[in-house]
């Protein structure tokens, strides 16, 4: 019987997360680095800290806990341009 693979949640750009084993450090995912970790584990770039002291760290996906998802922008239908107002004939 093949070994069961652990399934971790995937995170999206802009998601707010808590980094485990850091005393509750909270941040925002700003980079999706891909399957660069051991065994193809996903690596994410996380920005944390206040505005004047921003920091960046790359973390494996299994070391993150989702706090809030960034809402995905839904494409809005493109409105057709309004026809120009009709001009009275100068006849």
C-alpha cells in the first residue's frame, strides 16, 4: 500500500496568515515560490511587521495557518460605450 501524502491547504497571493512556531507572528503572502521545499513542498514569501519595519521570510506551506482570504476580484461585464447624443439637424 503506498504511503499517504499529506495534503496542505494552498494559499493565494494576498492571503493573511499566521506563521507557526513564531509566537503568533502574522503576515501577508506576497510571493508564491512554487514546489521548492523538501519533497516538492510549496514555499511562500510572507511579509510581516509594521510599515516602518517590514520584514520578509520564505516559509513552507505546512508552517502557515490561514487567517483570512483575500477576496478574488470577479470580472465585471464590460459595458458597451454609450452612443453619442443625437444632434438636431441644422437643416
